């Protein structure tokens, strides 16, 4: 048993003994299917604090032949799988945290230091085979395989740290990728290679140096969706156990969606919220917001407008295919947005190819980044949004129209009103503060069309629901009549109480008073 070769199962033992542990051992059933197949190379990229390292500790405890982990997995999902006994503690495991080698290696000799450390442990177990040979890691593993037939499971954490922390050093990055390719690709001693990081595999030119890896990323987790974070059912169970409001938990930490699992929660934040019995910015508090500020202020055409639209609740089309999977080479705004998806600052709907800000926790991070950057006009609109909401709740239509005029003036250099959709983005931004008390739904289905924007009060909020219909170059009364004629409020199945019907019109030809508003209160 060593540090790199066949580590003990203490890491996973600590995890299952924690106050909150969600069973994700079903992941092992999937990796078992991949052992010694064309799918045996797995690269899982997720944002920080999304359980990547814990998954590696679990896999190490399961596969390492120097452990006896049967009792450790007793009662968990993997124990019921047919493959459980077949692969349990059957392999030599090489477990590498690349961040450690990056920090400790002198003169940037990361690969040399790694080989020195791991080969030293291999010599401890396979001394007779390796005696008298001075060789690199790949050569040593080949010799062991030839003599014994033993295969290895490779578990590599923080695989992309070289790309993230040595962004300017293309030469070092290429050398590093070539090292991993030589170590892993087409080597008979590899039974399984599972590596994790924030970024997918780095691309060079038209091809990847590690093109044997199957990618599971925040743009498509494929079969690993369920293991990316906490699911709806898992969070509901925790909310019941800790007596926390599920709707509020969702508004704070939900928002990451995939094909099968439409609600994936930030696991670190949910655990913290349950443990502290308080909603707050737990995930984002572990890192300063300078990184986000740097990326959203990059000078790419349309980037600022896209950020403002998402801040207003909109979804933005993103082409994720041009991204080079690093943090340095950006050609267009979509590359920046794709990086923010991988970092967890944006969620991504792969079916619609759209990005959006997932939840309240991440919204707060955007607020922080904008407050110290070149977003003064946007920040003024956000600060004024509380008054606009209060004026709306007071049915003060004139003050609401005046507030929208001012908001439009502030952001006119970023957002241009071309139609009702762009008007909807501006209105969403102007009502920004409503997010703390409302679930905001754009294009709310009503059975007779879609209401432009609906504000449904969260359980803790003692406030009326809002239905907003927008018109461009028509009248506010026309918008109000549409809400009534199409019976939009009848679609509020789970809501009863006061509803404010709000019609808003924008007339670009009226320079003095471009916005008009009418508000009417009804009950359901």
C-alpha cells in the first residue's frame, strides 16, 4: 500500500462517515462496464467542488488490490450490481493528483518528478522485476505487465491544472499532453483510465493529443449526468431531513440541466446549506470573483450584451465547438461563454444549445464581479430595481413607466430595443431584485399562447403574483387586454391569491415618454 500505488481506502471511509453522504456508488457500475473496452478512457470535467475528488477516492477504494473494501461498500447501490464482486479490489491502482506535482516539482520538471515518485513505489512492490533497470514510468509498467500480466487502473485528479495555471506556456502544455498520451494510449497495462478536471481535453490543431478519451463535460455528461451533482430527489430528501424549504433550495443551487436529469444541484452548496441551516453563497465563497470579472470584461463583439441578457433571465445561443479547451486561446465570445459553462458560472441546455445563469448563488457572483468592473450603468439599474418592484406592487403605473424609462437610458448602449424579445430582456433586468422573492418565468405557457414574463412568489414571500405582457409600438392597454382575453391567469394551477396584471408598451417614436404602463389587480 502506497501513496500513489494502491492508496488505502481512508479517503472514501471518511466520506461515508460524514454527516451528509449521498450514495453515488452507481458510478462504479458504469466504470466497470468500461474496463478493458474501447470506452476505458474516461475524462470527467466539472466545476470545482462538484465531487470530482471524492469520486476518485471512491474508485480507489473499490479497485485497489491492497484494500479489502467489501464492508465499506455494504448497503450502497454498487453492492447490488452483478459486476460488484468481479472487479472489487482486483487491480493495481495508480492515483495521481497533478496539482501536487505542479506545486512540488522544481524548475517546472513536472513529468520527471512524477515518474521519479511513482517508479520509486513500483520498485517497492515489483523490485525483482525492475531491479537493475533505470527506466521511465511507461517502460516500467510495460515490463511489469509482460512479467505478471497485471493491469493498472489510473485515477488522475486535477488533470488540467497545467492548462489552468500555466496558461501562457504552450510548450509545457504540449509536453505534458504528450507524456499522458505515451503513458496511457494503446498501452496493454491500462485496464481503466479515469481522469477529472475542470476543462475537457486540450485541443491542438484539428486533433487532440488525448483523442482516446471519452469526454463527459458540462456541455454533455452523457451517462454520468446523475453523478455530476445532487439530483432533485436527493435534495428533496435532504430538505425533509434538515427541515429546509425545497423551493428556496432550488432557487439557490439548482439550474444545471442535462438530457435525462433536468435538475442538477451544486453538491457543495447544498451540503453547506443543510449543515448550517442557512442559504448563502457557499460555493462561490471558496474563490474570489476576479476570474469571472476577467472573462466577462473581455473585448469580444456581443459578449457584454449576452451577459446582460442572461442577467435579465434570458438564454443565449452558444456554439461550444470552437472552444480550444483552455483558458487562454479565445477567438469569439462563444469561446468565453463556453469556458464559463465549464467553470460552472453558466448552465447549458445541450438540446437548445443555450447558456444561462443557473441560480441565485451564481447571480450573486455576477453582481460582485460587476460591482468592481466597468458595468456602472448596469449596476445602477440593478440598484434601482427594488424601487421599481415596490412601485409595481403599489400599482403606481406612472412611476413604473418612469423607472423603465430610466433603466432603458442606462443600458441603451448595451441593449438595443428591436422587438418584444429585446424589450423582455430589458424588463427582466429592470426587475432584477424580484429574484429574491419570485421565480421568474419568461414565455410562460398558458394554453392560449405564452405570457411574456410571469413572477410567481416563492413560499416565504407574502407578495402577489405578477403577469407582464409586453408590446412594441402598440399600447399598454392592448397588452393588458391580451392577458385578460387569453385567460393567462387560469394556468396558475398551484397558485391562489392576488395577481397583478401588467401591460407595458414601448414606443420608440415617443422620445419624451417611450414606456407606458397599466396595472390591474385581480384575485384567483
